[in-house]
């Protein structure tokens, strides 16, 4: 059994890669500047909820960008990847015009590369460790853009390789939730020959990929294509099914399910509990994004309404806050504001999202925190009072702690407020399984193999980690599939 | 899936539908509700389960047409299928033998009250039901309620059926003449508020079933949040029933009006088609 | 039989023995016991903004996976804050619904204005009978002068009083260069009482490791002397009730404080050292002493030895040891 290192070395020594490395000199590669992702003009794109901002690299752009990659003997980029995608191999396949091979390489490790290429914080993962960045102090190879390119090419070419599945073993397994961790788990289990059913409480499959991330960042059609592939492989999807309510775990066991993967996510909204927070026009980011992304509330053709505001404030600094404020802009806000208690540089959102937001005219009110909301006589919010902050000593996160400047307060007019201060683990499953070991904050406790305190129940993604990245959730799904397969093989 | 097998209009604006939903019929308990979508573009709307037949695998829902979605629902026919149906949601009613139950139902609130009345009667309680509505044709399920009540008092605003007056008058009559151990009130928010104020006067523990605006119904969005005893609760997972004396009804009613403008515009657009 | 009723926190108390903010009041059972053994009121353990922040840092360190869940943990202090409030709300409502009749007072200690307001509001809405603001600024910051500190005290009191309608009392330290004036001015803000003085967590040095370690936690009895002096000096000029705290571990000390002008005393270490009986003993002994000395009501006792009442009030202000005013004879009994 080869170690990863030996495996990578072997792959690197394949003739085609050796030849490819010889094609260009080192300096010819490093002289090429990093590609710019073509984007829709900001003034145009703010008119449409469903228009993807990044339009994708062209073939030529992708090949040139791929040629920047040095195919390092020690690919540090892989250290930055939470699931260790064979980055040099997929990039070199792009360079040699083998896009299908590139996609296949990605799919060996990542279930949804078209998704990750769009939503991973590459600037903190693979690209941060790229040779260009660490050794040459230049912009990294655009690994994320290339991943997206390969996945999109495969999808658009219509020639998606459906991986081979082992013969059916007749063992029924279930996932609870249909987000990235569950889909990843399902994809692996079906390949291993299991009879897989994905149970989803909502009326659409995809979890946070559908209800949370807006169209202008991750089109739902991309998720749907992946789902179609999974259906073709034999994965069954049950919508409008709440495990624990519609049917209990015991009933499912009676129906023959032998293993369960809980990927129910972090879908519990958080509020700050400050005065006035229950006025009309103040909602959680979950509510706002679900109305727009899942229920298409921005379109007249769909019945679900969404409140629109002229002066919209979004409280928070992460990707959810960015998604919310940019949605508000697209829905016609004159002022779409971010209210964040730290500085702009300290916002946890993806760098690209902040950049796009600035281009779109989002106002950033940093070092400010809401104190109270006020409303008109109908109970609709019309004003908020802010406490202004300054940066103090660094806290545990290494960032300087926001400290109140005594007496420095201000008021702004708002008619819509979205509270995007984070989400907590969904409590439904822990509530119906009293024996399940759950942390104080609602996360399901699992071992390194993703197995919970109930042996037939495994879990991964945000329900285990608290809100974290899509790629980590997918890694958990794969991990759990491997472990459950081992467990079920031993215990049958 | 989710096929309508029976349809009946109780009045111009109140419709009863019996829908195929074997899993929900089996796992539901009194107090639970469902969320449905009429079509692919439809809204998710909550409706209480008024009854279920586990043998036939069906559930009964009763809806009042108050907006676009309920109008569309009322236009569906036997044989049509609901696009989406999920449940059972919410916490089940706590049913125990306490003695005498005073059940107050206002208008279409009588529908969710019925399974609760049945539950309490089966548990051995004495059940006195006060049904109230504006006029005779808005009093629904009278026969079904009679089946599970020791006494039924009907109150109508215009006196066209039963006694003339509000639900609180009927309720107070009962309270003054006999010991009431617990009260359940379901109906329009204002009706529940005043019923609750009445029972608070007499120190009668009271549960109210709230009808907050919802989107997902599974605890994900917080649209249905209410303040109960100073704490924020979600109607869809902590409720829909709460200790009525602790509910901030004024805030709840304010929140119910949060989309009035949008709902009115949608209705106008729908009616004009 | 002597009447031990008194008034503090803007409330009528059946005994002048108040259980101070500590772990003694951390559960419903404990509060009921304290009531059973005769406490006049209980002060719950302080909600510390600093502690909440420290817990946040702990949770952060436990849960952080770097950038990957930074968004999830970014406002996690609110989760901890709200969780702590939930805990207090539950304690208070359970205590009240289980029949506790004596006043339950919540104590808060914050540094930021918004947190003072937040906790005051939440605890008041939970049904506590009064709030005690554990107001203290450690004058170790060379950037912050006396005026800034003074303003902070008054601004905080004002801010909290606009948030709640229940009585707001304060507990302070003696770290003021204008202590008398401070107490006088503070008493005129409308606070329902001032408790002198907050007892500090003290620091000690381990000479073997050269490290700082916590000093002995429970108070020594003699520590009552500072509170006694200042109650004596300021009770005639304070516009609100005063209570004494620190080192009150026998009935004589309690009586001294009342005589100096305090309306009530706060005890903690006495109960830790001697158990619940301590409270009963205190009440009994004070009562017995009052009977023996012809005091019918506790009120009659309050202030009889304050700086206004005694023959030689300037003694309250004496700090220097001078032969003229009595010196050390070499055989002092400790």
C-alpha cells in the first residue's frame, strides 16, 4: 500500500507529466501574470438575482493559467486543501487539454468540484500555500478558477463520466439532510454498492447549497446537475421527509435501514437579543436567503413574498452577511449596508465576496454594533442605534477585540435588517434521539471516524463542526462513508 | 402522492380537504400541523391537522381563504395532488386527565381544536366546548365537536346560531358556574388574547395555539418567533401551543401583519388574472 | 421580642442579614435554605462581562479550526451571553415559583455600557426584586484619570436606571481620593442603596516559584474595620440607605455596623465558615442583645454611633498613630 507521497510521486513521473514540464522553462511560466476571472459589470449584475457574477475562464485562459503551475515535486498547495485533491494532476491535465481527465481527477476526491471551485476560500486554503505565494511573493495559481473550469466543462460537454458502481449489496443506508456532507456520503456509498436514500425535510434537495448560497454565486442548476448524476447512479431522494417526525428512526430500522448519516447542518438562526429585534422587517439571514434563494421570492412568478427595503442593514461580516447584503442590493435597496463590529480587513468572508460587494456599491459600516431598533406605529423597523467601537487588544482569534467607545453612538434609518451573526446546529435530530451524545452547543459528538455515540449513526458537516466550510462537510461525508462501510462489513 | 380524496366547502371561504398522507396519518398527534405547497411556484403554508385516518392513510385539513395560497388551495379538486406536503410538525398537545376542560374555538380555529377535544375526552376529562364565529355559516364541525364534548355552547356575533355574543361571554358563563381545570383557546389572535385575559382573571391554566407566519416550519428561519414569558420561542418547533398567559399577544399580532402590504398586492394581482 | 425589620435595596427586609453575592446563592435549594435560616435577602452571584468574555475565549480555543469556522465563532460571545442569561432567568423563575418570598437581588459587573444595559434589562425582566451594580474600576490604568473614572460611575448608574424600573443599588470599593464626596454624590443619583465595600480577590506571591497566586479567599474578621469607619463617616450625609460588607462574622460586628449607620449587612464568609446556622445565630443574638439593651426596633439602633451621634466623631477620621491620642503599649491582644 503506497502512501500518499509515493502515490503522488508515481503520478508525477508519468511520461505525459514529465514531457509537459519540459515544454516551458520555469521563468516562462512564472512570468505569466495570474488570470483575471471575467466578471459581469457591477452596474449590470446588481439588477439580477440570478446572474452569476463570475462567468468562468475560457479554454485558452484556463490552459495558460494551468501552465503557470510548476508541478512542484512537493506540492504545498495540497497541504492547504482540506481533502487533499491531487491539485497538480488536475491542473496539468488542463494544460494538456485533457479537461475530462482533469474533472475525473477532481472527482476522485471531491464530490462537487463545480461547487467547491466557486465557494471554497481558496485564498486561505490551497492558494495560500502555492509556491508562487510562499516563495516568489507573487499571486498564486488560480486553483479555484481552474477547478471550476474543469467541472463546468465536463458538465457543459454533456459527457459526464458516471463512475462505476460496485454490484448492489442490498444494504440500505440513509442520510438525514441533503447538503454537501450528505451528498458526498451518498455518492461514495452508492459506488460501494449500497442502497442509498437521502431524506430531506425541505421540498428541494441540496441543503445550504440551494437555500443559503445565492444564484449569483452558485447557480442552483449546477447543484441539480450533480443531483441528476447521483440519481443516475441509483441514489434515491425523498423530499418533504423529516426523519424523527414523518417516521422515527425505529420505523426506518424496521424498514430495513442499517446505517444512518446525519448531515442536518447548522440551520438554526441566531439573534442578538437586543431591544426591538422582533419588529417587522428584522429577520434572520436564514429567513431572508431562504425566501429569495429557495422560494424565489424576488420573482413575481413565485408566490412567496420577501420584504424589500430602501435602507437595508445586514449585521455581520461573514459570507452569509455578504450574500444577504448583495441580495438586498439586487432587490432594489438604495443603501445596502454591512454593519460589522470589527474592521473590514477582519471580516471572515471570502476575499472575492468582499471585493464583489465593494464593486456593487455595498456600504461598509465597520467598527459599529447595533444596540437597539425602533419602529413606526405599524411595528415596522425604521431606525437603529449603533454603538461605535475601536480595536483593543487581540483576542483568542488573533484579531484585535472590538471595544466600545464610551458614549459614541449614532442612529441610522433602516427599513429592513438582516441579522447574519452566525447559525447554530439544527436541533431536530438530537431532540428525537435522547441517547445521542451532543455537546452543550448542539453539535453531535463523533469520533475521528465520524461515528456518533449510537453505533449505527454517523454524522458530519456543520451538525458536527458548527458552521464551517462546504469542503470540510464533503470531507466528512467521505470519511463517514468509509467508516460506515467498514462498520457494516464487520457487523453483518 | 398527496392526492386529494375528498373536498367539502363549509362556507364560501372555508374548505375541508382530505389528503392521502399515510406516513403523516400514522405519526401525527393532536396539535401537530403540516406545511404544504399547492404548486411548484407556491408558498409554504402551515395548516393544522384537523383529523386523520390511519387505516385509510389520510389526513384532514381545513383552510380559510385569506390570501393567494389558500385561494389556490380551495380551487384544487378531488384527484389533484398537492405539490408538496410535509409533517407532522410542532409539538403535540399535552393531553392528560385534569378534570374539566374548557375548549374555546373561534372560526376556523375550531378545526385544530377538534382533535384536541377528542384527545381530552378520550383521556377521561369533562369537555365543555364553546364555539364562536361571526355568523352561523362560519361555525364549522359542530357535529364532530358535539361527539366529543359533554356540552357545546355556540356564540355568534349576529345571533344567527346559538347565543348572540363573543366567545369570552360563553366562556365566562361556564367559569362562573363550575370549576374549570384547564382551558384551550384556538382562533384569531385577538380572540385568543381576550380569552386568555379572561382565564387569567380566574387563574385557569390556558393553552393557546398560535398561527404565526412561517417559511420552512422546521425551526430554520425564525420568522415564526414569538415572545413567551420574556423568552423568544419558535412557533414551529417550540409550539404551536404555549402557555397563553405568558404570550406577548400584542407583539404576535404586530408580527402577523408584517407582510400585509405584500399580501394585499399579491392578492390584487391574483384576482386580476 | 425585638423587631429586626429594616430597609435596603428599596425594599423592606425581615432581617438585616443579607447574603452577599457569592456561590452561596447558586441554586434554588440553597436560596430556600438561606431563606429558611432567616436571611433578609439574597444577592445572586455576579454576572461578570469579563467572565463571559473569558468563557468565550475558552470556547473559541476549544472549537476553532482556523478560517474554516471563523464566521461561526465570530459572534459566539452573544451565544455565551444569552446562555448565561438563560441560566439566571431559570434560577430566578424557579426560585420564585417554588415559593421563595425574600427578595432576590441580581448582581452585575460589566465594563461596556451596552452590556450593563443588556444584563440589567434581562435580569429585571426575569423578575428579580432589585439590581446590585458591582461597580468597580481598578485605578491601575495610567491613561484614565479620576474624572474619567467618576464619569464612568455616574454614566453607568444613569444608563442602567433608564433601562429598568426596579430598584438599583450599588456596591463600591474604597478606591476614591474623594470617598466621602463620592458616596454623597452617588447617594443622590436615586440608587436604592450603597454597600461599602466590595471585597477584593487578592493576589499573593509564591516565593518558591516567583509566580502570582490567589490569596486566601474568605475574609478575615478584622477586615470589617474599613467599612465600619466609612459607614460611620458617611451615613449622616448619604441620601440613601447604606449597607456594610466584609468581615461581618459575629453579631457584635453586625451591631457595630448598624450603630455606625448601616441599615443592613452583607455576609458571605461567615456562612461559608459556620454554615446556615450562622444566619439564625446572628438574628437570634442581635435580637437578644436588643432585648437586653431595650431596643425594640432595629431602626432605633441604626446610626446611634455614627459620626453625627458620637461624642468624638473626629476619631472616625484618625489614621495616624500618635502618642497623644493613645499609643502601643507593647502588649496588644490580637
